[in-house]
C-alpha cells in the first residue's frame, strides 16, 4: 500500500515538470514577436502628362430670324377679285399676289384721258399718245399776230406821212395806239398759250395718277419669299392700307445671338460662328457676323450680334433656338492626361502621380477633353509627370508602386 502511494507521487511530479518546460517557451514568445515581411510594391501602368494646344470656346444662345418680314397692304380701295397664293406657298419677286376689281379705275382713266384730249384740242394739238411737246403757237395766237402785222403796216405808213403833212397828227396817234394794243394782245395770247399748256400738263399728271391707282389694284411680291399669312379673302372690300398678305423672306436667314460680356470682344465683324440646334441633332452650321449692337444690354450684360448664314439650308427655319460656339482662344496651352488616368468616386475626380516609387493623390476638377485627353488645372500636374492608368481603385495616397 505504501509502495503504490509513493509511485503515484513520483508520476505526478514528472507530469508537473513536463508542463513547466512547455509553458516556458510560450511565455518567452509573448515578449519577443517575430518581424512581419514588407508588402511588395503594386505593379501599375503609367502614362506621361503632356502639354497640348487646345481651342478654348464657350456656348451662347441665339435664334434664327428671317432676312425680312413684310405685310403687304393695298394702296387703293376696292373689292378683292383674286388671291393667287395661300399660306406656306413660295412666291417669286414680281409675282401677282392679289388682284382688286379695276372697273372703277378704268372709268376714271377714260374720264381723265377725255379731259386731257379736250385741252390739247384747244391748243390745236393731236390726241394724247403718251408723249407731248409744248406748242409753238395756237390759232388764237396766229390770229392776233396777223392783226399785229396789219396795224404795224398802218402805223409805219402813218409815221412817214405825218412828216410830210399828208396825215394829221391825230390820225398818226390813233394808228400808234392801235399798233401798241395789238402788241399787247399778242403778249396776252402768248401768256394764255402758256397757261393752257400748264393746264394740259396738270391733266396729264391726273391721268398718270389714275393709271397708277389702276396698276395698284394688282399687288405684286417685292422679293422672293414664302407666304406667312393670308389676311384678306376674295369678295372682301378693302380700303387703302388694309393688310392683304404677309410675306417671310427665309433666304438668307439671320442668326441673332446674345454674347456674354466676357466674350464680347471675341466677335468682331466678320467672325465666323458655328452653331447647332436641337431640331437637327449632329448637324453643324456656320454664319458670319455682319452687325453688332454698339452697347451691351444693361440688365443681362450681353451683346446682341447678327450673323448671316454662309449657305442656305432648307432644314433651318426662322424661330429655331440655336447654340452658338464662340472661340475665345484659338490655341491655348494646357497640361493634359489620358482619360484612363481619371478615377471618379463620390462626385470627386482624382488621379495618381507616380513620384519616387509612390503614388501621390491629386483631386481636381477636369477641364476640356479632346481626343481622349483631359485638361488638368495649372500646378496640379507638370508636363512629363507619370500618372497611373491602371489599378486606380486599389491605389491610395502613398502606396508603393513599380512601373
């Protein structure tokens, strides 16, 4: 019994000694940690930032306007007999648009012509044929000239005989008075002829006025255009200056644009503008500035300019809203990086510049993009700097990289 108890005590001692030896290394491990291996640099592809030349521009708004718009009115009164064109139709310059009933004016022409021919007949001239010349004499003038010749002969005879005493002084005086009276009658006849001729010219003017009014019953187009509105109707009685039809001249079109104050100096006369319209996606058109408002609008701080389209296009119509591209700098220098170097997250755009084997984070607002290259603000990146174009989602500021 005593032997078994001694054996158990010896076994317990051996087990305690073994556990102590195993615990010692564990305690030693808590005081001296093994060094962790350093992470390998991240492999990335890079590209060099470049200095490029870019065209700087801005967008202004504008509208297309017709070259001219006119409301054709009647110069005379009358009843509308014919209307040859309707809404939307094209007309050529000189085409007859509207005709009024000419009957009344034809009668006025006949009356005026009759009064003129009557006055010509009094002067011994033929009927009116379109051209007239003032007469050299009239029957009345020729009559008094003949009477003047007779009294002149008697006066000269009496003047000779009074010297010899064959004619008394009284008879000579009477002959002289008769001669002077006939001279005055000739002057009066000449004056009456001139007055009669002036009356003839006045009657000719009256005839031409009536003929013009007759011609005004036919209303013609003043230029090539399209009918924007038909106002009058056949059978309607219109007074003078009554609107009949409205014409819109669509070729060439005008472009009127409002230029912001900052770009007002970039649009001198002769500037070629490029514009687009939402009505024709993908199409570009050009116009040349012909007029400029001398002053800016005090409220909007914009400058109104008008340009003429270089080439007509049937797809463009007056009233269209357009966007005008204004070139403010034809060749501006900028630093640009490839589009692949940009990484956007949470509304921020960033890129990573590789310097001394590490990535440097640059957050910025992108500028112009041309041909896959994006403008970077001055000072953010220099020409020649290497920027990462891969692993952008993995990189952080200071990440070690290898190219």
